[in-house]
C-alpha cells in the first residue's frame, strides 16, 4: 500500500471509509462523506491516491475487469496502484477506491503487507463454494424464520427449535431464535413461543421434564418367578380395592376370623438388591403418575406378572395380624399364593353392610379411633382425580367413602405390622416418621384443616423407629406399594430375605439407599403436583365460561385464599370487606395463563 505522507486533496482511508485530506499540520484534517471533518494522526490513515480529489462523489470507476486482472497476476505481487490499473485501465482516485473495495470482498485477491496477490484456482473455488453455502444457509434461515412466524413448520424445523425447547424446559438460558424474535429468554416465554409456532401442542405439559424427573422407560429383562415354597392362602376371600382406572393393584385385604390379612405384590421375588431393575427403581424412587401417562419405576411386565388380581392367582408377601385395641399384634409374614378380586371404592362403598366388609370395617374403625386418640388429624380437604382421556381433561371428585377409610387403615395396619416385625427381629429397614407440630389439636371445619395442615412438619425416613404424628402411630414403615414406591420395595427386600433365611442388606447399605430417595422423591412429587395444576388450567382454558363453588380458607393482607371444590384448586382472589373465613363463593374464570400456571377469577355471588 502507498505509505507516503498525505498531502492536501489526496485520497486516504480512515478506518474503512474514504476521506479527502483538507489540511496537513501537526495533525491532519480530513473530510468524510456528508461533509463531516475530523482531525486525525498520520498513523490513523492510509494514502490510497495522491489526488487531487475534490469530492468523494467522484469515486465511481465503473465495472472492474476482475477476471482479467486475476488471470494476469498469476504468481505476481503488486501494489494497489498496479491492481487499480489492471482492474480499470488507470490509476486514479476512483480506481484506487474501487480496487480497495474489491480487496475488502476478499474473493479474488489477498493482501500481504503492502502487496496484493491473487488467490489460486483452488482457493477461489473453495471460497466461492463457501460463500454459496453461506448464502444458502441465510436463505434457509430466512425461510425458517418465516415458517416460525406463520406457524407452518416442517419436520426439519424441529431440530432448530430444540434450542428454544431447552430454554422452555429450563435446560438452557439462551436461544438465538428467541433473541431474533425479541422474545425474553425465560421458560415461560419460551413455552408460549413454542405453542404459538406450533412446535408444542397448546396443552403441552413441560413440567416433568422441567423439574428433571426421569421419564425414560425401563427396558430391562425380567426373570421368571423363582420356584419356591409359598403358603396357600387362596381359600381367603381377597379384595384389591382401588380408584377406577387403577393399573397397578399391589395390595389386597382379607378377613380371617378376628385377624386381618393384607396381601402385597411380591415384587422382591423378582427385583433383587443391586440388580439392574433395583438400580432403575432407585433412580426413579417411585412411579410418576401424570394425568396423561404413568411412568413406572420398574418394567411394565413386572406389574403384569405380579399385580394382584391380574391372574387367576397371584404371588404375594402377606401380612397377617390382630389388633388388641392399642396396637397391631401377633404379626405373621409369609410368601403366599392368593386369589384376588378387583373392585373400586365406589363398588365396595355400596357393599359395606355385607358381613365380610363389615367385619373388616369394625377392626379398621377401631384402629382409626385409636390413631385419632393419639393425635392423628383427619384432613378432609377437597380431592380430585385428574386424567387425560383421548385428549380430554377429565376431573372427578373423590368422595369421602367408608370403603376408602377402611382400605386406608388396613394399609396403615400392615405398615405398622411390617415395622413391628422388623423391630422385633432386628431387621434394618427404612421407617417413616413425622415430628408433631408446635400446637396439636383436632381441626373441625375446612378452614381449620387448611390452617392445621400448613403447620405439619415434613415426614422423613429413618433407620430408627420413631412416632409418625400425622398417622398417630408410634412405629410405622411404608410397605404396601412396592410396585410403585422404592422405599416399600427396600422394606420388602429386607423382610423377604429374613423370611427366606437369606442374607440381608447391612445398615449402611439401607442408609445409602434411603439417602438418595429424598431428592428423587421430591422431584416425583413436584412433577405430579405441577402436572396436575397444568391440566386443571388446561381444563379451565378449554371451558372459558366455567363457574363453580369456592371456600374461603385464609385471609391475607390484600388477598383471600380459596379452594375451588370441584377442582381441588387453591387460588387467590382480591379481598373485599364482604369476604369472610369459611364463606362459600361462586366464582367464574376470567383469564387463564397455562405457561405461567395462573388463573384469575371473579366473584359471581357470595
């Protein structure tokens, strides 16, 4: 490049812009496009042509002979002035500027200090291919953005939009696509964006993935049931009683004189400690029950083989015990064969007067009364079942039935029986416990129940038996759901090993297993809670004229906390002087924001 000192009216390069030297002194004054003047140092500019140049408007040299100049250069290196002559037939201010602009393009020529060389044929071909590839990518990007804008995606767009999905799931903080559309990079706004462009369906439930729940199916081979001795209890009438639609019946009850039997699916017969299935179940901690799908902690074939009542006879781990008015006594634990009939709470609710269920209820009623006397509180807040059936959200209230109470207490008795059996025989198992709240009392109405529940301390797992306040039990272990809770499976593995005279896991192994359950279990509960709320809001969004009853359960500074009975949905409304604790209001939905998990209501009547 020319490097002589500039003189007035010469053409120079300032940064990437042409300029004319106006005056030379201790500093150099230059004139830029638009008539703007600037004082610069000598090292800030480069001389392109000595001039004279009167106006930057004169810098149009026409079309350059680029191909011819490229061919003529071959292996020669030339200054800018020579390149200008090759391109335009002369070295003038206009041709110097034209040559400089061509150099900036960088396709045909490269700069080596003050000299210019041409690219080789191979380099030129590669550069052309690279530029065409870039132009094609830009065309595809523009077409993609247009399809996103018009919500007319094609299959190839889903790979690009995966980056937005990662933001929506809380797995990434940034997305150039969101930035391009000037959308805030938050999970909530990314969720709306994906729905708006039709990447996600309007009802997409992101919460299980967002909280980090394990959703991958458990695809592990399941061994055959071992050939071992089992006590034949098929002569007992056994009932697996669940909500309608239950798919994993893992417990059943029988009455034998004044003794209860609780039969539990013998999962530990197939899932041995440390096996692949055991590790998969431990990672998941429990079945994940979503309204749209169940994600099991074990391969589905385990339920098919062991679910009670799914075959003519079922293998079980059966707990037999009596109740002396104070505690579960005479605990018997056997591996068994049982014949189980399946029924719903509603069906058995209509048969509670029959002698079989009446006999069971007399024992469980007495047990419940004893638990209540020990401080167990009955919290009867509204409960619902939320299911997605063929795309429709079905919400069904769960009534307070005597049959449900009967089964609940029978299972609690089995949990106490398992705990007492383990304690008596020195078997290490995870016990469930709960400390009492600061103030203990029996709540009366729904307002007191709501307030009292908020005082409860979290239940936890311990290797030492301690009282469980909420249940009113001085010793308890979860032992009736090994198909769907890993803690129950650990209890079964230990009890079954003792009954079969086999080696049990040592205390430190049980401790390691239970320590991992807190985090994984919390993820499952959070995923279920947020997913249920999601589908309740989807239901409201699909029913814009919805109205229903709500009970005021708490008063805050500016808001009233209400529970919508038919949805078991807790929400807040604006507090007014007419709103009182315990009052029943008629609400109408006014706005639903599914991604934000919020809904707004107005009072229709009170």
